[in-house]
C-alpha cells in the first residue's frame, strides 16, 4: 500500500518511527480512503516514479531556479548521473552544486580587484613549485573537461571542475592574489565553467576585466601537454610478484634510474636478503619487478 493512500497517518511521525525503530504503523491508526480503518498488518513501501502531472509529483524548473538559480540546476542535472542514465530527483542534493558555485564566486571575486588581463606575458615567471603545481592542475583540467564534454561525460566534467576550483582556492588562500598562475587559473575556470554554468561564468569573466565580452564567443582553452605532465610518478616495486615498495620518482626517470632506486630501497633489500636477483623487469614510470630466489 502506498503512503498517499493513507490520509489518516502522519507522514513525519511514521518516517521518524521507522528510521529509529524500523517499525510500521499500528493497524488501527491507518485510515483508508473510505474512512474505515485497516485491521490487518500494513507494510508501507516507497518507490521511485517518473515525474508526471497525473501523479502530482512533478517539479517545475521555475521553482528550483527561483530557489537555487538556473546555473545550480543545470550543474545538478549534469553532475547527478551519466548522460544516458535516469536521474532520481532529490532536491536536497541541489545544495551541493549551489555551494560549489558559491565557492567559485567567492574565489574568483577575491581575485578580481588585482587581476591582470596581461597575465600571459608574465606566466613564464610562475616558477615556484606551488605555481607549477597550480599550472599543472589548470592544464590537466582543460584536457579533462574538454574531453569529457566532447564525449557527453558531463558528470565527470563537473567533478574535474570541482577539483580544479578547490586547487585554485587553496592556492589563493596560501599565496594571495598576485601570481600570474592564479590569474591563468581563474580565467581558465570561467571558460571551462561556461558550457555548464553560463550565467555565473559570464558574470565572473566580466569581473576579471573583460566587460563587454561574452564567453560563448571566446575560444575554448587549449592545454599544454608539457605543463600538464606530472612532475613525479609513483613506481611500484615488486619482488617475485608481491608489492614491497612504492617509490616517488621524477616523471622522466628512465629504466636505469627506476631499477637503481628500487634496489636501493631498504624494504626491498630486506626482502632480498639471502636471495639472488635473477632478473629485473622495468616499465619506466610505472613498475619494477624483481625476480629472485
């Protein structure tokens, strides 16, 4: 029996009781549509139903837009499930995209007063480790978001934007607003956000000093593979097929460097005591497998 068939039982009381005790309504309290009470045990079940006016469960975009904004709604629909899947609507999850866009607004707005639209001529000066790390995140985000949008993977594109925006926020909190790496990231964030949250993206783009320019006319950012490349990689070291160590090495480490580092590891040396190394298989930047007996 569905809950909407039981007008005599308080919904809030039932859900609170069921959540805390796992019990169902007392039979004498369940009033049916004909005003009589059920005498036999009742089990109430919920199920997801397709939105329909006839079922009275439709949610109009207007009311959600009024409450959260059109961009939050667009982002929620894109993020909640893969493009080909059906979304199980849950308004409470709108808070997540709303808060994300609020953080983006705060971060970029904080950068706006000192933003330099000529950052491209100064980006070569962004050479500190943290600046390089932020630039790496920027160009990785360009590659990821661009690829995901082209393949209709909007949910993963939004996820990549969230990670990127959080990286920018933390950089600004630690290093302030003057770095050209932060300015590159802020402008890029606006452009990557534009297909998914166009109203906020255009507003922030204007705040950065691009008044009169609209993002739908701007070219999509192009990533630099050299900047996007990881500076370090994790190399797994195995002894006879069992993982013994994970080493962090420069990304350009060749087979010799990987093998030398693996054999120098204290954990590996301990495991090799009393054994003779027969063979070392190296996949540069990924794996060192030592065969010993």
